[in-house]
C-alpha cells in the first residue's frame, strides 16, 4: 500500500501529547502542507496561525473553559475533564485556521481540507493530531479579543477550525467503519 493511503488509515485523533517541542523542519513541512491545500477556485482565503507559545495555548484553553462555565455548558466541561485538563491535550503546536467572515459556502470546506492536509502530513511525519472545533470558545468575550490580538488576527476573519499537533503520548484503536454507507454507482 502506498505511504499516503497508509498515513490516512493509521491516523487517529490523539488526545494526549508529549511535551516535546516540534523541530522547526517539522513545522516548516506542516506549513508547506497547509499552503498546498486546494481551495475553491484557488482563492486561498484562509489564514493560518501556527502557535507554539505554550503561554498563549494555555490562555486560549483558560478562555474557552471560562466561556463554557459562563454559558453553563456543563456537558462540554465534563467532556473536557474526562479527556484531559486542556482542550488542546498538551499539544506543542496548535494551528488555527481562519476564514473571512461571509466568505461563502466553500470557505468551511476549504478550511476542512486544510485541516485534513495538516492531519495527514502530521501522521506522515510520525506526529499525532486532533482536529478541534471547540477552540472557537477561545475567542468569546473580552478575553477572546485579547487572544485574537496576541495572534495578530486578520481583520474581518473568523475562526474556522483548529488542529493540535505533536508527539503522541497515547495510542488509540481505529474507529469503527461503516461500509454499508458506501454505494458504488455503475
């Protein structure tokens, strides 16, 4: 089997990372994979923030947890507490993907494609990843604006998706597959 298919089949959502920082060449390879992501009409509207500052990642986690407490989302808080102390699972790298507000129906698809490129690239480098949508809570309220300012957030852009990347500190079985959901039409 070729290495790309093998990386796709071996990839898991990792929810516990070693504190080991990524090498700059690993980050550079991930940046290249992100920028190679196809987009609708090649508009490349995304903006990427590659965050290795553990101080900023911790602040994002704290802001998200505060938001969940403020809105009374106990289910989210319970889910987080059952998995890890941080919604980013101790990852040494967090990539946040932003898209222009009102960019149209293809913008979320373009962000998803970029997240998948990053996930497969991470796997091919021997790294783990976890795509995290709940990171949007990191940008809520006044504390959220401070986070955006620290990230040099582009004006008029909004959070699309994030992906935590690092050296796995856990293993995980493959999820159950449902081949009955596939129909080949001839």
